[in-house]
C-alpha cells in the first residue's frame, strides 16, 4: 500500500456528534404560532454528509408539511445548523458596565 503524506492533517469528516445540542434555523411552533427561527435540538444521527436533528416541538418542511417524527436532516456544512451561542447573563457583567 502506498504511503500518503499530507501538508496538513485532513479535516475531520464531521464536526457534529450524536448527542450534541445544536440550533437549527427552521419552521417550528412557538406559543401555538408557526414561526421561522432558531430552535434547539439534539443530534441523533451523523454520516459523512448529513446530520439528523430531533426536536421536542413540532417542526415543518419548507412546503408546509409537519414532520411526524420531529427529525430534520441537514447537510453537515449547512449555514442553517450551528452550536448554540453562548449567552452572557447579567450576573456575568461586571458592576458599572451596564
């Protein structure tokens, strides 16, 4: 077998792993209203190109159909999936900087 050398190490196939909490930009229900925005879910399956995310609330396909198993699939490199942003709470802001 031939030896292959790289200038730098290859990128990992996916940055997401099963069990990761992520945010997905999708159509979903909030307060009995259908909205489009970021919704937290959990990664339930990952392959070399796609990531499956499951949600607790109802989610919808672009054409309006509700997804019965609450799972949406996204390309691993999609701009519509991300790790949750760290939010700074008021208690973490030093006194006098508000």
